[in-house]
């Protein structure tokens, strides 16, 4: 099947010939290389605790070589970034739906989170040092990164609550104190940069200028003994090694004042601007990968239904299965249209001006995909709960997205507040009816 057949007709003429070729290559790469490699990846993961967090599967590096040969590398960096291949967000969104079908595909193409968001902000806000020291090796897939924002016991969906502090001491050095957790990527032995959201001021009159992002060398920080990687946290029982979602504590970790020019990203008080810039397109990437996972789950379930005999008849021939399968395809298509609309709006304007479309896609897509994969597990039976299918892992990753990059409730509340600002337009609209009706009666 051609990748062109998966593109909604309304967007087909928005795709460049080069973009269409890359989308097809991405589909073929995932189907011919990445999906068969997923099982190899997990078989190469060590179960020895001393090695599990110290090594990475060899198959990933082999696929990276192939991806680069095909030109499938850093596709997420849109036309707004000279460092990338100049695809639009719409074009990359259509690639991401294939990448989401495979566990290994995002890393194999250097498009996995949190590196994608971190590369974007280093490209946009980083100085020459940041670009040379961190951005270039990230772009080349030589290192990994982590973004340290979430805090334990804190409603981190409202970044005003971030309390990890970086304060000046008498020597003019910044001293970092606080506990970060669910720092995705921090467990990887290749993780070579932490971007840390800290509170650097305490001005109640300018609450959105109180936070900054620090760019820290994790090896240097950990070697000091003043920063501690306490533990990897599990997600629904998965440790996600070697990537990890880690708890990290800073106890009077000092950043010398002479280093601050290369540690403070974009300047003091720029934290909110940076994270909003980082999260906008990233939410679209997550959603499109989730759609890919949902499509793959349905495909896997169709295979199961063809061979699962229920009272002498294949499940695939049961009316209830057929109708629910069809409904799931409809729901995925609705999500696809929402996400691609948001991606296209970003291309035409900016992530800031596409907040409404991004919010709609972010609210609806993970929720829908979780429901669909849950049904797929139900159709599989006990096997769907086990490691013998991809479904349990896909369900967990999709469930994470209902919290990651802002929970459903936060986006829904913000969307609702913004829509409520237009309520008065309803009075204006219907208030003209009497005048229009009167004019019609005079005709």
C-alpha cells in the first residue's frame, strides 16, 4: 500500500514531492527494518542490574546507519530550523504516524523524545557553546538528553509551582537546590546534558519572569556529589531502561559565576518562554506517534481475530467485532485530522497561534488511542496483557501521554476558558435576527 493512500485528501496538495518521497521511505523503513527489529532490541537488553543501565542494544546503532543512508534523520526539525532537513510539520506529522508503530523507530531516526524538544530549544535559544557542545552531538545521535521539570509533590502542570531553586550566594555563584523526578532520558548512559527548569527570582509582580532554564553537564554534576540520581521510576511496572524516568536531587550544587554564560539558556527569567516553545510542536509529534500505535494495534488485533475461534467461528466474523473495529477506524481518522490540522496551522503561522488546534489534538488523541488499544487487549484476551504482544507496552505509552506535556484537564480547562471569551458573540449573532427578520418581512 502506498503512503499516499494514508494521507487525507484535504492535505494531499500541501505535501511537496520531496516530502511525499520521504513519507514513503519512512513507511518502508519502519515496516522492513524497525518493526522486525523491536523484538531484537528487547532481547539485547540486559536483565543484569549492573548492566541494564550501563549499556544500550546494538541494533539501534545499526538502524541509525540505515536511516541516515535513506535521509530519514532529524525530520522533526521543520523549515524554521536551518539545522534540519526542512520538512514541514505537516510532512513530519505524516512520517511520525509510521514511527509510532515501532518502539525503536523514533530513536533509529533521531526523532525520539525528549531529545527532539531539547534540540529545538538549543537550536532556537542556544549560544555558540551550546550548539557546539550539545546540539551538534545530539543532531548526530551521539548523545542523549533529559529535561528536568517535573517535581515530586508539586502540580507541575502549572509551571509557576516549580520550586527547584537556583540562587546567588555571596561568591556570585548560583546554587541549585531541589528535587526533580520523572526526568525522562536521564537514565541513559549516553545522556550528556540536562536542561533544568529552576526558580531564579521571586517577584510576585512578574510571576512569569521568575524561572530560568539551566544547561548542565550531568556527569560533572553527579561527580560533584551535590547532584544525585536517586532512582529510576517505573511506569505501570515498566522501568524503560536504559532510557529511564529518574528522580534527581540537587543539594547545594554550585555553578561558578564564570560558567553562567554557558549554563543559563537565553538569559535570566526566560524559562516560561522556552518551555512553551518546546512543548507546542512536541505535542503534535506525540499525538501522531500515538495514532501510529493505534493503527498498529488494530492491525495486530485483526490478525488475532482471524485466528481466534469463538464457539466455532473466527472472532473476525463476529458482527460485534466488525462494527467496533470500524468505529475505531473512524475515531483514529478524527484524531488524524485534528493533529494534521494543528501541524498545518503551525506551518502557516506559529505554535503560539495554533494553541487552540494543538490543545484539541492533545486532549482527544491520547484518550482515544488508549481506549482503542484497551479494546484490542480485550479482543486478544490474556495474551494481550503479556510481553508476547506489543499491546500492553503501547497502552502504557499512550496512557502516559494523557499526563505528559500537560494533563488532559489542564488543556481542556485552558481551551474552555479561551472559548468562553467568545460567548458574548452568541448574543451579538442572535441579536441581529429580529432586525434581519423585519427586513425580510418588508420584501
